[in-house]
């Protein structure tokens, strides 16, 4: 069993900064279909030993995994008979249930959490999940077998398994221990071993709608005035939305869109002011976010030109601006190519520690040049 967070001063590797840990998240919004699919398998007696929970970061995969773990460990097995309880219709388990309390404290003896562990010095987390951590899980299954009943393992995230760890986990999936359910969380399942994917049943979680986004953020203690805009910028990810909200991403994107309304005659003083916001100590998060927002704007513009569909507005004036910049597929190709070029330039600039303000200003000027070229 993993160590209690109180005994480990390092941040938990499976917890998003500024958000509660998924085991402490009471409600899961917008994923009714995935919950229903698991419950149907449970009630029909077709409970698979391996489940792969997929979807973008921050849509609730880990929260669902912990809900499933609580449900499996707190729900008594159906022994049949005339007085057998009715099949459960929800994964919900009371917060006062002893299993729920033990899980919150990371002291449930039938649950194993596989995540990145400490390095050899014990002063930092490893960059990936090592084979040693998987061996601990295998030993846990062997030692807990005598207790009988169900056992659950959560792998958060399977994307972080190194090659040896992935192969070791594959062996467990190929020869699963009796009574074990393994819940693998993956943000990019295409990068997993095909054999791991083939031995798991997939639960695909979807990006949250604006109403669900608003409720989820409120439950996490964040209030957003425009949930539709936030859903657009975050891709329906609550984790991304909390990060964007913490850096005033909605305001930053509105400022970026307002600047782009001056294309193809970019207001250079305003562009320089925007670039300067990313300079100095403590501005690293704003710098990263601004690069992401620039890339997002270009992607939204290219997609609109290619499909002829203007996305829901994420900032005042964005719809009219995108329609003007990308009226046809030819313009869409220009913006798509520029997004790829600027993305590569941003990665190189970060690698050589280029001045953030200079990098951002250069990107803005290149967008201005592209806008001028699009008019010729």
C-alpha cells in the first residue's frame, strides 16, 4: 500500500497542482456513460480484470478510478439466494463507509496504488514508474490473496511506465491474480504497448460540457464567470481549466484576441506589452500558458477555415476575427502550417533558454506577417 501523504513531504505525483486529489473528489460530472458501462459489466457478471480509462487530462479519469475502487471494495459480493440485494444502480459509496474512510487515508489493505515513487536518495520522485514499483504490486497481490475477496490496483498513470515496468505489468494482465481488478489511467493510450491495450476493456471519458465544467469547477472551489469560454480553452478538462483560471487565462486570451483584431497591421506597442508579461521571475506559468493560447488560437482558426464552422466564442470578437482570417481552406492551410512552425520554434527557444519576451514578440510578428501574406 502506498505511503500516507502525511508521511511524505513531496507532492503526490498523481495530484494536479491546485486541485484536490482524485480520492478526495466526491462527485464525478459528465461521465455518466462511462460509469454506466462499468456498472453494467459488474451487474451482468462480466467484470473484466483490466480496465483502461482514457481521455484528455483533467476530465475525471482518476476520479472515476477511485470511485470504482471504493465501489468494488465496499460492495459485498452477491452470494445469490432469495434475499440477495438488488443490483446496485450507482457507484456511489457513503463518505462514512469504513472502506471510504480507509481509502481517503491510504490505509485500505485491499487497494494498491501504482504511481511514481521515490528515487534512490529518497529526496525526489522518479521521472517514470519503475519495474521495482510493479514488483511491489505483484508482491501485494501475493500477500493479500489469503484475505480473500476483491482487490483493486490503480495505475496512475500507465503512460509513465518505463519499458521494463510496462512489460512487468503486461505479465500481470496476461495472468491476472484471482479477484483482482486493475484500473489503468492513460492520457495517451496510443503510446502504451498494444498488448496492454488489448488485455484491457476501455472506458473512454469525454471532455466536459460547459454546464458540467461550471459544476465541476465550483465543486473544486473555483468560480468561473464564463464556463463556455473556459470549456473551449481547456478542451473540457477540469484540470486544465483550474490552471487557466489560476493564471487568469480567460483574460489573457481575450487580450490576445483583441490584439489580433489589429492584424494585418499589428499594434506593435500592445504586442510588446503582452510579450513583457511573460518576462521576469515568477512569470514562467504565464509564459507557458501564453504559448499554449497562441497555438490554440491558430488551431481554432485553421480548423474553422478547413471546415467552414466557426467554434463557439472563447473571447469577445473571436468569431468575427476567425471568420476574417480563415475564410477558406487555403487560408486554413496557411494557419495550420504556421502553427506547426511556431510550435517548433517555441520548443527550440525553450531548449536554449531564449528570452521569453523576445520569443513571444517574434511569434506575434510572424503571425502578423502571415496575415499580410494571406491578403496578397
